[in-house]
C-alpha cells in the first residue's frame, strides 16, 4: 500500500516515505520560535517555567494584546540563538479566538523572516 504524503510541520518534513528534520540555520531558529509560541506555561514537566501563559493571560475573555506581546517578546528573546526581536505583531480574531503572529527575529544564524504563525 502506498501513502502519498507530503507534509511539513514544526521542522519535520515527510516526503516520499522519508522524514527529514531541520537541524541548522535559519530554518532551525524558525522551528524553535514556532514551538516556543505553541508551548503553554507549565506544559514541560522538566521545566515548568517554560512557555507562554495561555491559560491565565491569553485564553481569557478579554486578553490584553499589549501584555501578551510584551510577554511573548521576552520569551522569544530567551530562546538560545535569538539576539533581537525585529518584529512581533499579534492579532486576535475575537469571534474564532484564533491568533495570528507575524514574527521576525535576528538570530545567530541570520534573520528569520518575517514569518507567520497561527494559534
């Protein structure tokens, strides 16, 4: 049986029956940032201080986008290899509760974008 699957998610590419991982350069830094954006505070049992406060500050009735942006900027800067956040724009669709992130960061591997993340 043949499954024709071409997929890229969080730095893993599945194509032609093979899985390829991003391991260096700007693409790795984008992968690190995307994973960080999707990590909930306390989710990682090895370090419960990692992540964004999704439950307490983001997934609430009237989230403060300015506060979320400031917290996210500081968190992205804490990622190993990120030296500067050039751009961070977060918009919230209040009807669907979807967030659109536009991120551009300077890293030790180069400038990452800007690139889009949805959550």
